[in-house]
């Protein structure tokens, strides 16, 4: 199936192991009422706010992956753009909301189904590593609170390395530091450009994690919809 037997498996974190959208939704729902956004937006339910934020956040993260915006702009714009989209002056957004969101959300522990089960299985047979475009302080909290550190020999965070996926330099840096060979390594992630094509561009096999069951692009050879599938193919 793959180029050759695998020894080193590299994972993405957000949207692949750690369920970013579910954890963000829980946090935003709590803060929505705490900050009386139901009155500000004249919407009793937080649904529209969360959905609008999610769209903006995904769009801005894609820009961040490709170096078109920085960390500060991502954090500023995701809530400002949400306010604007919902017809409310973004200047009314309280700074303390963002601070509480950043403090609470990484402590949430919702993972994708079969995450611990699959990582435990792989841990006994492969060297596991992590490559994340997330921010250092948030990644460290997520990994600790969700008891994920124990699986990974190396954790590479783009903010620390200095380049984001899909830049080939972060994959080559990770391969070098892990003493891993390209042909015997594989990347697993949800982002087609950052994770999958990024890894393929340096010669690694890559698996597209697609829990939403979107159509698979023709240039992507391997796809799973549940992490448990890795127990069959590896």
C-alpha cells in the first residue's frame, strides 16, 4: 500500500486528534452567556455566533498556514470579523472574552473517536511524532490536559521551529530531529494543503484524515474517516 514499511508516524494535532471545533464550541457557548452576547446580538441561542466564528477561524487559519497573516492578526480578526458579519461594531468586542477563551479552550479534552485507542496501538509498533501549526502555549496545555504527551517521541510546533506547514522546511526539520527516513515515514492530518500535500512534497506518504467525509481530491492517494482505520492499514 505504501512505499515501504513505516517506522515513524507524524500526526497533526488540531482537527486530527484534538477536536478543535467541538472544544471551541463548548467554550464559546459558555462565554456567550457569561458576556451577555445573547443581548448584544439579540439572539437567545449561541448557534449563529459559533457558526460564524468557526467559518472565520478556519479561513484565517488557512491564511496563517501560508504565512499571509501572523498570530496577532489571526487572533484579532477571528472575533472582529465575526462581529462585523453579524452586524455588530467590532469595537464592542471585549478583550477579556478573548483572554478567557484562550485560557479555557485548550483545557477542553474532547478528542476524535478512538484517539487514545489508536495512539496506544501505534505506540507499541512505531515511533510517533507530532507536527502542529498551533501556538506553543495552547499546544502544551492541550497535550497535557488530554494526556497525549506520553505517545510522542518528538513534538514540533511551527511557532517554535519558525516555519509553518506546508513549508517543506518544517517537515525536513522534523525528519532530521527525529532521525527518520522519508520513505519509512508518514504524515496524518486533516488539512489537505498543510498536512497532506506538504508531506507529499518532501517525499513522505500522507494520509488525509477526513471525518466530515468530503470528496477526496484525485491527487491524494490515502484517506481515512476514523482514526481507528489506522489500526487496519498500519
